[in-house]
């Protein structure tokens, strides 16, 4: 997306388009009620913004049936997400921010960087493929690469896996995982599961003395790749 095009949208419009894209990725209906909760706005204010976006051909919107991005709206959303994830990684790798701190800072900066600055960040980071949480960084031409991994909760007892992605919606969850020594590329082995609570017991980095129990809410935030037999 050109710099001129990027600047033709307000921060609020970009925030809505990004929220709609990420909601569609989760295969959820983009309803006024859901957006109202996500954006912290009244349903009436959300409806007004959606109508404005529809008038600009950024979304298709039918009251009571939800919103969907048009091709143009998706391009804008992907550019904002690209900015966000590159900024997150730069804050983490170059400035020493922890992975639970980067989202809030990136939210403030994502709307204001130039395409030249974006390019400089990408070069400085040696053309990264994912952000600090393992989420793929959209390409410059507006393509979202596939998300890595499968949910940890689907791993079998005794299975050896490697962390490939972590949901970043809850900073407290990220801080908790850090305390447990869990980050991207951490190796885990599923040791057991509490049938009543769903909590999962794991060994971390093949250390039998380092076993932890994670509640199901935390487990749902972790995505993993299966280790090949020679890695186990």
C-alpha cells in the first residue's frame, strides 16, 4: 500500500479494519456487539463507523448480519498489521521490551510510521517472518502467511512439541509463561492432564525436574509444532 493511500484513513478507521480482519481470521461473525466490546465503543457508534467504512468500499455491511472486508479494506488492514508486528519485534529485539509490553506500544505507533521507516525496521531485523509471539508478519505486497502450529491442548500424553506461537491478547498470560520459562522454541513434553480441571502437566526443555501445571485458559494460548522422532 502506498504511503499516500495509508494516510487517507483515520486511526479509528484503521483500528476497525484491523479488528475486523483479525476477527474474520478466527472465523467469527463480525457483529456490532462484538466490535463494540473490542473497540470499547457503544453499538450506535460502531454502527455509524461501519456505515462510513461501507460507503468508502472498505467493508460490506448488512445490519444484523455483520461486516466483511472488501479487497481494499483487507489491504489496509494487512498494512496496519504489518506495521504493528514489525514494531513489536523491533521493540523486543532492539530495545529490550518484554513480549508482554510490546503490544500496547505498537498500538500507539502503528498508524504513524512511514513506509521508509517500515522498510528500515525490516532490514534491521533481517527480514523477519514473525513477531515476538510467533504471529506471521504480512508481506509487503499484502499477503498473510499461514499461522504456524496447532493448539497445545490437542497434543497427546507423552508427545514432545516445540512452542511456535502464543496468543498475545492477555499480557498477564505472557508474563506467567515467562515465569514458567516458556517462550518461542521452548521444548515441552505433555506428561498428563487433570480430568476434572483440564489442567496439563508439562516438562520444560526436557528437564524432568522442571515440571509445571498450566490451567486450561493458559494452555489455550499456546500453539506448538510436533518434534520429529530424532528430536524427542
